[in-house]
C-alpha cells in the first residue's frame, strides 16, 4: 500500500468511526424525544354516576358488548397480575372465557409460573384495555380453581389440536429448541391418534372472585373518569376516584 493510498484509507476509516460514534450518541436522546411526544387526547366519552349500572357485572357486560361492537382486537384479552409468596409480581395476557356473578374465568396450565404463584398467593388482579373506546377496567380479587366438571366441559369444547397442545407443552419450563417442542407435540398426536383426548390433570380453569372493579374512561387533559365498585359486607358501593 503506497503512502497516498494509505493516508486516504486511514481518513475514510476515521470518518466512518466518527459517524458511528455520532449515531450511537444521538440515537438514545432521539428515541426519548419521540417517546415524550407520544400522547393523545381522550375525547370519546364520559363516565358519570347517573349513567352506570349498580351491578358491576352488568356494567362490565355492557362495556364488553361495546368493545365487541367497536371491533377491538380480542376484547376478552386481559392482563393477569400475580405475585409469589415474597410479593414479587409477574404479569401476562390471558383470555376471559366465562363470566357470571361469581367472577371472571380463564384456563391455563396449573403447573405454569402463574399456577405456582397462585398456589402461594391467590390474590391477583386483572386489567382490560380497549383503546378504540379509550376505556380500561381494573379488577382485584381472590382466585380459586373452578370445578373439575367445568374444566372438563371447556377443555372438550377446544379445537382438537389445542387439546393436544395442552398435553405437549410443559408450560413455563425451559426447552432446548422449537424442534424439541414440535417433537413433543408429534408424540402426543401419535399417542392419542384418532381417539378421545382427556383433560390433563395439570390443566384447567381459575375464577377470580372480585372484591373491587374500577371502570376508567379517558377524558381530555388527563382528567379521566374513574368509578370504583368495592364490595363491602356483601354489597357493592360506588365511589369516584381522582385521576
């Protein structure tokens, strides 16, 4: 490499290095600036005491129907928050599958992380968020397993491959690869062939019996409407909370 070419090469490398440093130094502030600017005004509705139903389950059913009509993506998707015996929390999305005056029901693997946490600490919380309506519902209460009969009934309504999947996956346990998971699934397909698939003992439903249900409606200037239903001595009491 002659001297002129060597100098030109060195200058190019120095320029590229400086560009990379500049890019690294400016990317984070630019991203933060964009996050700061992400906001919207909520103007779709209001939530006032005179317009709500006294029964929070009826009020939830009305809002859920609105979410379906608004074509929210999976309106029954809800965040389930649990905590272990030390109070360390974790959260994930699950699907609401049943609802009545006893509470909110979902189904899962009892040996999963959430299942293990619920054995240690049955107190948990749910959140529904329906962005098209600018609404959320926050629920607190105690979770218990549903009856074996209820779990059996729902399991046998599921698509056959979902039934197989319940057997194939040891939920929340480490696995070496996607290929290994596919092998476990193939093993279960072979095991059950065309015969009936029983519900695994480690899979079933939970019901959250609420002690508190809060309805939230987005409003302009972040002065949102919040109405809380709290169960005291067997009766529901409504109060407004500051946003």
